């Protein structure tokens, strides 16, 4: 965090930005940036001698409740940049798209996506949106079922969620079935609407607080038994 702060300070000096020019500073939500004691943003404000308006990436933020729920249900920890110690996590690291699609319970949700959002999605995001729509409708097209999914990455949990949904529509181990279903419902009822809304209205000044409010309300509505843990 200290090295990151020093680099930021050197950059500001190099481009001629003074303290008086700064209105806000943005980052993703990783602890190295946002830690309240030793995060880079704390060090940056100390170095500059002024408080700053902090703008934290909502797309990164909205992955964090899923991360907490996944690690809780799988009773695991991350064991590297792209692996987990739990049973479910180890299965997700395999080629889940090779599993045959089985009967599954649809999870209805609003799958309407504005064209402007669809045109601005990465290939990994397109897959997630497509399989959410398929599960909502109760049918996974063969082409989608066979489509490969991006690698796991603990810095971004989107591909982990896509793999969970792909496992949900196959035949997971009976010992994991309830946990997979719980995660699938969380992705479709909480994460996906949040992600879609942020992509549709990315203006933090106008939509940031409403996005967070809807996320909190959705978690409390659909997962009251986990709400205190996920929103702590």
C-alpha cells in the first residue's frame, strides 16, 4: 500500500496535478486500497494532508457479498490466485461445461437488458448474462451448455459465479446440491440485477447510492438468514 501511494504521488507530481486540483480519488475495493488502517487511500490522504472523496468501483464491490457466501458455504479459503481448498471450489476449477445438462428448477428473474448494456459487455459478462437468462427460462441451449467459461480469478469473481450456474444446471454431488442452489439464487436474485443496473447507470453521482440501497434491500429480502453476515 505504501509503495502504491508513493507511485500515485509521483504520478500526480509528474503530470502537474496539485492538491487544490483534486476533487476525488477512485479505486477498486480490494483491501490493499480501502483498508481503514493501512490501505493505499488512507496513506494517500495522509501524504497529501487532506481528506478526499473516495470513489470505489461498484462492479468490484458487488462481487464481495457473493465471495463471503461462497467461502462460508464451501467452508474453504482461497489457496492461490485461482484455486480453493473446499470441495465445491475444486469442482468449479474443472471443465464444468463438459457436464451434461440435467433437470433443474428455474429461478425466475427480470432478464431484460438494455441494448446499450449488451453492447458494452465483455465475453465473460455475456456468458453470465446468457446463462442467467437460460436458468430463468428453464432451458439451457446446447451451444451455451458447451461454451467454455473463463478461468477462475480471485481478483474478480464473475467467472466463479458463471461456473456455479453451469454446475447448477448439471447434476452436482448431492452433498453440495443445496449449497449450489443457494449460490445460484444469490447470483440471479442479487448479483446479476446489481451488475446490470450498474452497467446501465454507471454515473456514481446520480445512481451510486440507489444501487447500494437496492443491493442491501435485495439481500435482506431474499437471504435474511445470511444478511447480517453478508452486510457486516
